[in-house]
C-alpha cells in the first residue's frame, strides 16, 4: 500500500515488479476489476501502483449501493450522528497522517513538508470544519400574516440531495476530494467519488479510513478511472446521480455540463484560473516578492489559485523583476524528502509537455525569459521525472496566449502598470475570474481595488490563506456556484419551504 512507497530514490534504483493494486471501494468492500492502468512516479518515472479501472458496471453498482444506504439508517441519521462520524474520519486521517503524506507524495512528487502542512492537514480540517458547521447551522424562519390575518410560520427544512457524484483533480488530491466529501456526508448524502487517474492513492487510503470509522456500507463509494469513456463519464451520465461536484479544467466542466443537462442535475464547478497579482509601489517590497514567488510557484504552479499574471507599478518594476528572479534562482528542485526542497516535478510527462509548449510559445510570442524556460538537468534518475524550471517572463502584450490561457505550471508573466484604474481593467480583461492578489500598504486602496475585481476571491498582502467558513469559487470560466461554509450546506442539500397557518 502507499504507506511503503519510497519518496527518495535509492542509490541503485530498481523497478518495482510487483506494485500494489489500488481497488475500488463499493458498498463497504474493496473490489478489483480486470481493467487496470498504471500509476507512475512523476519524480523518477517508476511504476508505483497498478490501479483498477471502473466502467459503467462498477459505477452502477456503486450508485445502487449509495441508494440502498440512503434508504437505510444513514438516511435517518441525526445531525449529531453525522457530525460524530465526520470527527471519527478526521481522527482516522490523523492516525494515519504519515501514510497519507506518503501516498500524496508518491502520486504527485510534491515536497513532503507541503503534503504535511497543506494537503493532509486540510484533509483533516475539512471533516472537522463541516462537522462543526452542521452542529451550529441556523435555519430560516419568517413569520407573516395571511389574507385573513392568521399568523403564517414559514420555515425551511433540509434534506440530502441523494447520491452525489464527486469528480476531483490531481493537483491537490486529498484536499479537493475531502472538500467535497465532507460537506456531502455532513448533509446526509451518499457519495460516489472518482479521483483523478493521476492521483488515486490518497483516495484509496481515505476509503480505508471510512471503513474503519464506521461509515455504513454504501455511504462512501470510490471508483477509479478516467474521464471520457470511463468512470468519470459513467458517473456524470448515471440517471440516479442527483448532483455532480467537479474541480478541474474549465473545458472539462463545460463537457460535464453538457452531459448532465439531460438529467438537469445540480452542479457545482471549481474550474481554472488565469489569476493576477498586483503589486503597488507602496507595498512591503520583500513581502510582495516572497508572496508572488509563493503564489506563482507553490506546488509547481499547479493550484487553480496560482498567479500567472503579475502586474507591478512602474516605479518598482525593474527592481521587482530582479528581486523575484534572484529569489527564484535559489529555489531547490529535488526529491520530495530532500532537505530544503522547494519544488517537485509537475504531475506527469504529458503535463510537462503542455507546460513546455507554453514556454516555447512565449518565446515565439516575443517574451523575454527572465529565468527558467526549460527543464533542469540532474544527471540522475530525476531526469526521467517530470521536472520543469520555475519561469519568469516579461515583455508580452496583454492579448498574448501565454498571458490569457491557463498554463498550470510554475510560470508567471510580469508587466508594468501606471495607474489603479488601468490595472483594474487589465486584471478584469480575462475569460477567467477565480482569484486575485493585491500587495499594498494603503488600506483604502486595498478595499477599493478588491471590490472592483471580477473574481470570486481576492487576497490582500497574503495568498491561499483559507477560512473554510467563507465562500470559495470563481466567476466566468472559473466556475459555477460557491462551496465553503453555509454555501456548501446549501449546495449539498435539497430545501423544502414549509408554510404553516397557525
Ligand atoms: N483546478 C484546476 O484548475 C485544474 C486544472 N487542470 C488543467 O487541466 C488540464 C488537464 O488536466 P486533467 O487532469 O486532464 O484535468 P481534467 O479537468 O480533465 O480532470 C479532472 C477530473 O475530471 C475527470 N474527467 C475528465 N474528463 C471528464 C469527463 N468528460 N467526464 C467526467 N469526468 C471527467 C478526470 O478523470 C479527473 O478526475 C491540466 O493540464 C491543467 O492545465 C487540471 C487539474 C485541476
Ligand atoms: O482551498 C481550497 O479549497 C481549494 C484550493 C484549490 C483548488 O480548488 C484548485 O487548485 O483547484
């Protein structure tokens, strides 16, 4: 199992001839299927697991199990019972914390410290946050008078949606899967989850935790596989799935939207971004340089919130570019458990090819490559991995493809600006609208600018700091709906308004 996966290549590297088999989890049982696919390390290219692939038959079994569970005691579970289960799941992840870290690191090659601080810690926090929330969630009640003067009591009753299909990506596998599973179960639904084919390990461990935490059979089901023509499509097409919640690429969201249109299923989408960071001349300079480095290169740029467009006020533009270049060139690309590692590889060779094609395109579009622009050379097994250099570009017009399209790699383009009004227009001139960052010490400006951005999220003098009670999501191509806090409770429940004449 993933617990035993090495994060650092031994000095003599051997190919694993008997990799672990990751199975589906359906109706409380681990289930193998004949169809399999490979899970390879993005650090070394080595085979780390064989993964069972589900098709329509397994998805059908999982959905049927979920429906049976809804009709059983789970459908009647109280808020307190559901909260207790979520706390047990959180404790179960904590009890196997290092196994989750190893699973996440094996699939993605990210630094071990990042997996500890961000991914697995958030996996635990997601379950606790929604357990806390349901215990304190208020209801709505309005008292009014009818035509005859009688008192009318209007209140809201919440029911589960039913079977929720969860489709999650590879960039923050456990964080994004649990961000959906936790509120779905909190509101009494049953789920069929399909993690990304690139990152199946932590989801498989989560199924073990669900079983050990006493989550009844059928409440949490897991199917592995791909999107089109595989488990993902079968899940979105299934007539007994009431809702689909998806995080991933905008184009995939649009395909899923077409698929679910016939069944008029509920949908919640967190999609891509082409996020801007704006640095004003009055910003705390060093904090802004470090903040932009983090927001551009964390997780090798594979966070939908990463800043790929940076706008710097002209008086500090040259100094800022030089400082970010100097800081970026100190970044260490290495094995996940190497001391001081800053960045691992991107998720796969296919994704590396995509990122590198944008690096080449940037040059063809006339960019100056300030630093990076290619792949590092290690002269060891890491050269078989999917590493790319953190890259800073300047000199492109705002309509260049590298400034308008989501690259999803460790790259940012930096451009100068002259006025607040101008930069707001440039930030908003995007097909996406997920997140923006502002770096300034002027409080009035921070408020003024933030309110005018057409994005779902704005961070001022910080980035990717999360209060799980707040709404999270994007505008335009960046998504549909909001999750987080009561917004998740709303999405994952069906509401009935009851009016009683007293
Ligand atoms: N959060 C984000 O903004 C993310 C953006 N991306 C971007 O998307 C590009 C493609 O990466 P992918 O992993 O292929 O992302 P994707 O959006 O295609 O995949 C995400 C999930 O959706 C599933 N899926 C794909 N097509 C589907 C379909 N038609 N029906 C149902 N499920 C489907 C996948 O199996 C996976 O579980 C990346 O190069 C990256 O640029 C990828 C992951 C996350
Ligand atoms: O903090 C969160 O809930 C989500 C963060 C990141 C994404 O949604 C993403 O990278 O897709």
